[in-house]
């Protein structure tokens, strides 16, 4: 089983890497032909497009295999270490990238997700992969799985919003045939944040409920808890600014980028600040 | 929702004007943003600056000791200033609590303004609008934040939390905090994975109220025990040593299991340590597990440090398992080893408010963002040449998603016009 998991992990990296390379080829070809069609659907690049989508789907399938194999070996969701969570997070981001392509036919957003997911897989590859023994506090299978699954969805949605915001800022300063109109990117980033905000709220609520059962306190100002609350506050501020003040465009794009930096602080913060999540 | 600034009518008194100014201030979205940013800054400070351990109240002797022995080692001359700003106990600082209260007031007043505006819009003979998920969701969200703040404050000020309630096997200890409860640890069991990390640890306990047994059960991580409104959580465990102390005429001064939860550094590895306090005899005895093996084995050894009447000096003797020794009028014995169980004991009157607020918040989010209603205003205008123009726009000027629906409607109207 270990060999199977290792092989699936490597294949996931290879196919995701292939999808990233093909995406780069696609955009280079697009740029050379001045991108006359709507973004992502130019007929001249169709074979490249289909190949990269197949590679991305194959990569996602192999990540799914790794996760399922891990569940069989450990008997619980693959959420008990940074290695496992990084793989789960990359799974969510690839899924988000494919969903964005299917929904909006904007390849740039999908490709952005593939790059992020590949980076996460490479990061996971640097960490010990041996399944670790589950500490007593983690032996709450339902809450562990629900809490971390919600985090995977939330982070993937915020990553999609981040990508849209970055592309928005690029698009308003230069004409790019491979990107849609700025208003469309602005709307996509808003919709992504709405989904992410709901799920990060669910993460915090489930985490508080679980902490109350396991540790006797629903909130202990643990660094990861606090960082997730700060992330939540930033995105809450974004939603207020957009809905109450009518903020659009550059201001909201910057807020989304700041919010995603907070997501990264939440994700990696336990390496620096310790705390209850430092396992 | 903001109230636009208006001039005050001259007839208003000073206090009425003051009240209106305060109301306008708390109607401000900018104030909400400032308060949220302030709370975020407090949160970041609690991450970046080392915080005093939970259970140590600011102003207590333990807090002062922690400041001197831990914080000052890291921050040196800045320690005093940082302690004055309560940076080492941010989440219990009055400023943090006050900011939270201000935010709650801000949310209440904004919600009242919003409600008044909606009720005002229904006047003048308009048709009463049916229930809309979006609007109800917005109110649920803001109401839930107020409930959460109330729950947090109620728990902090009317509840208690003892994160280090330590009891040795076979011993009984009072919970305190006016609960009239005490807990007896009947037995403790621990299991380990193959790599030596803890797999499970559980405590069999009996709870007494006023000396009478009221509950008996098993406590383990993720499975707390509740008695009345007090909850007991399995928190930690460690070694304990059974000690006997006799005074003049073999009068028993102490007999029981002593938990060794502290650590004494003397050499490469720290030793587990506990304290026996016998105030009637003016004795403080430090128990150090210098050679503690698994319970039941014969080669354990402890060091006892005896201090009399706060003399300042501590005299040490060493005892093997089963050994008794006479020392300056005392007879000290080390009868065996065992384990202690560490519990977190808490009472939180605000906990139900927290869960209610959390569920209401999620419900409100779902209603507001996934069942969003949208109102459009339409005006039919007759032009000079006899033709009619239909003007359609979103009822809310800041509706970010109305464009696509407007395009659908205008497209449908054009098609209808062409068909006719």
C-alpha cells in the first residue's frame, strides 16, 4: 500500500506539473496569435487546452487516490498532519480550478489553481509521510473530518477569489486577451469569497464545538484560532464594504489579497507560533 | 445603515442633542470598521506577544511572578510598559472587553436604523412585502453577533475555569468556586501507541456534593463529565508518589498520594516535582521524583526537601520505595508510586448563548447569500411621439449582481416586442 500511495503521489505531481506546463504553452501560443477569440476558447489552442484539462483531471484523480488510500491505512480522514492536510488542500484547489473552468470557461483561473496545488504537493513532499499515531484529542472522527473538510473548501474558495483579484488588477492595467473583462473577474472574486466566508465560518464554529468537547474551552486564543478569526474579520470587512458601500474594483481586489495573506498566515502560522494546532 | 447628518432643531435640549450625536456616532459603518480593525489588532497582539498562561489572573501574585520570570527575560526594560498595556493578557484586558461591547452597541443601533428605514418604506399605502430570506438573514447574522458577544462576556465574568485541577489516585479534592463539589479519583489508566505516544488516558471518578456521592463516571479526552452546571475534562496526567509524614508521638501529619506535575531542573533532564503543604505543622515538603519508574516496580527513588515555618532553607533527604527515615523529629516514608490525573474544571453560563449564536449566524449567512432576493424598479414613460419607454433599474443602488438579471429582462422585453 505504501508503494501504491507513493506512486500515486508522484503521478499526481507529474500530471499537475504537465497541466501547468501546458497552460503556459497555451498562453504563449495565445499571446503570439494576439488572442482574438474569447479567453480560453480560441480554436487554434484547442488540442493544448484539451490535453491540459485531461492532465489536470488525471492529477486530481491521483490526489484522490492518495487520500482514499490514506483513509484505508489510517482508518480516519487524512487530516491529522500538515502532510495530509496539504494534500487535501491541493485536492480542493484543483477541484476549484476545474469548477471555475467548467462554470466560467476562464482558463487563467483554473491554471492559477493548478499552480497553487502543485506548489502545495511539492511542499507536502518535503514533509514526513509516515502516518502518525493519533493523539487522543484527534480521535473524534466526525468532527475532525467535518472541521478540516470545511477548511479545505474555504481555503480553496479563497484561493479562487485571490486568483480572480490578482487577475483583475492585471486586467485593469493592461489588455490581455486571455483574461475576461474586469467586471466579470470582480464578480467571480465576490462569489468565491461568499462561498469561502460561509465555510470558514463553519470551520470556526465546528472547531469551537470540538475544542469545547476535547479541551474544555470553545476558544483559547490559540494562534491558529486567532489567525482564522482575523481572516474571518478581513473577509467580513470585504463583504460589508461591497454590499453596504458599493465598493468594487481595485479596493475590493486589494482587500481580497490581504484576506488571502491572512489565510496563508493561518495555514502556516503553527510552524512559527506553536499552540494547540502545532501537531 | 448611516443616518445622514442633519442640523439639530433648536428646540432640542442639550442632552437630546448629545443623545442624537451618540446615536449618529454608533450608526456609523466607519466606527464598525474601526472597532473590527481594533479587535483584529488585539487578536494579532495575542499571537505575536507571549501571553500569560490561562488560569493566572492579571494582578495576582502568580501573574507578577510570571511577568518577572518569563516576560522580562524576553522583553527586558519594555516589560513594564507592555504589562501596563496588558499586552501579556490581551483577551482579558478591559480595553479589549470594552471594544467588544462598543461593537455590540454599534451593531444593535445599525440594525435598529435599518429596521426603522424598512418600516418607513412600507408606509403610504404600499403593499406589505412577504417574508424575504435575504432580509431575515441579515438580521439573524447581526443578532447572532450580539448573542455571541453576550455569551462570551457571560462566560468570562460569571463562570470559572480551572485548567489544572490535579488529583492523585485514591485522593479527593474540593472543586471550590462555590460549587460545593469535590472529586475523587478512583483509578487512572493510560495506553500508548507502539511509538510511545499516548493513545488514550481515562479517569474513573466519583463526584460528591456536600459529602454525598452524586455522580460516578469515566472521563477521557473528547468525553467530559458534567455534574450540575460544572464540567470536568481530561486534560493531562503524570506520576505521583505515596508519602507518609508523622510528627511527634507518631502523630500522622500526612498520608496520601502526591501529584508531581511540576518540573525541577537539575542536570540534563528535569525531574517531576510536587509539594506537600502542612500548615498546622508549619511544614512545606518538596517531593522530587529523582528516579521514578513505572508504577509497581521496585527501584523508584525520591528526594524530599523539608522547609519549616518559611525558614528559607530546605534540607534534603533521599528515600527508596518502601523506605522510612527519621529526620529532625519527623518520620518520613515513601510507600509507593502511582499517577495523577489533571482535569480542566469549568462552568460557563454563556455556552448555550455561544451555540445559539453560532447556529443563528450560519443560518443567517445561508439565507442572506444563497437566497438573495432582488428588487427592480420599473417606470413606464410615455414619450412625445406616442411611444412608451420602460426604464428598469435595481431598487438597491449597490446591488452587485443585478446586471445579468437586467439583461435577461430587457432581452425578454425586446423579444416580446419583436414577436408582436
